[in-house]
C-alpha cells in the first residue's frame, strides 16, 4: 500500500519520497528520495542493475511503486496510468529505440501529439472543420519540432531509413510532441559515435533553454553526464549512495567503488 504523497517543495517540479519497488523477493528500488528542480538537467547514474530504469518506469506509470509517493507539478502521480502521466507533462524516450519504423518521421511525431489533440471520435469520422484545423496545426507543429531536432530535411523519410543518431533525435522530437514539462532520456547516446554524442550534448542543452523543460538523464557515458548535468544522483543496488554537483560525484569514494569495485579502488 502506498504511503502518503510527498508534500510540495518550492522550486521542485518532481518530488519522490521513500519510493520502493519490489519484484517478488527482488528489491529493485529501496526507499529512494529524489527531486528534480524546475528547468534543471539532472542525471541518474549507477552500475548495470542499479535500479535506474526501474525508477524511470515507476515515475512514468509503467510500474506501480510498492510503497512511497511521487508528486509531479503539485499532483500526486503515484500509481497513475502512463497516459495520465503523459497528459500531466512527463515525456520520455526508451533505452531501446521504440519508433514506428514503417512510419515517416513526421508521422512518428504526430503519434506523440495524440495525447494533446481535442477532436473526438465523431469529429474524426465526419471530418469537422475543427478537426481539420487541429490536424493542420498539429502537422505544422510536428514539422517545427523536427526542424528544432535537426531533422527538418527528413520529414517524409521512413524512421527505419534514418541513421542511428537521427532515430534518437526523432524519439526526442516525438516525446516533445507531448508538450512535457519534464523529459526523461534513457541512455540517449548509447550506440552513438563520438561526433554524434557531442552533437547530442549540445542538443540537450538547447532543449532546456529553448523548450523550457526539465531533463532527467540516465547515461553511462560520463563525459555526457559531467558535461551537461547540474546535479548527479548515483544509485547502487537500488539505493542512493551519492548526490551532488558533477565534480563532487567524480571524487566520491562510494561512487568510485560502485563502478570499479573495492579491489580496483584499493
């Protein structure tokens, strides 16, 4: 049974208190306290199996926490369904790319806009003026998001035909189409070459400034984490072991031990 929802704190867009997630006898997230300030870039790091993606999935409604509470923009989202959380303003990408490969880049972004469209089923069937106007506006906005994401020339290309880096950007454009206040990026540079990674880092910084969103990043590339983050939280075996500015985290003995092991540290 979930505990009482956390109380709102000024300046924090998301507040998670005592979040716990168990799978049978496996404890994946252990009583985690976590906050994301408005328009910040925060990274969540840790060794494989540390509980990072499980926590992501708990925030976005894919998993219901075993206990604890999550408050987003003043609303208790603990245990809510994914579509409800998306409507409230949390967008995300996935560790493994989940585009519709046989749809165009434009169509993929339009799918992301579905949560914000107001035309009902009858309006869509009969093609009312309101629905036609909304569809035109959505298409225009989708093209703007593609251009913002550096994909302005591939509107009508199939997602499957895009380069790996462009597919990652398309996932972000689709997530932005939901009009998020908080954007969760799960391993966004995985599989990218060094140049694509540098370009993506610049893109993340531009996202926060021009789209006015907060960003939570799961990332294994420490150059990316240290280059874009204002705060870094480190998990190990589902527990928070460190939190602070990037330079502090780089020097934290518990973090070094978690990544390299006691023998390597010694």
